[in-house]
């Protein structure tokens, strides 16, 4: 993105944070987690592994770590709470 608008990555990060009050990487994480939750609510048969891949993570352990860090519960706990 920085190259497209002809600024340094550091400058892009600063501009992004000024405008959206969040770092670009955290913004991307939140988008991925939102999509992951949508997928889990959409079809209870989707496995955490499947959802992990669909939202762009290659490592299920890392996805679970990030999910718990930002959501306060694991993906499996989320599924259990929202899907009967």
C-alpha cells in the first residue's frame, strides 16, 4: 500500500493510525476475526482449521492465539456459545 501511494511504510502506518486510531496490522486482524466469527456462525460444521485457512492464517495455533487475545475466548468456545 505504501508503494502505491508513494510513501514509506512507516509514514503509511502513521497516517493510518492518525485517521483510524488503529495500526494497519491490528485493523487487518480485526477484519479477519470478524470474518472468522461470521463463518463459524454461518455453518456449525465448519472446523476451526477450515475457518483458519479461509480468513488467511496458515497456522491454526497462531489463529487460536490471536482469536483469544482479541476476543477473550477460543474459537471453539465461541462456537459452543453461539451455536446450538
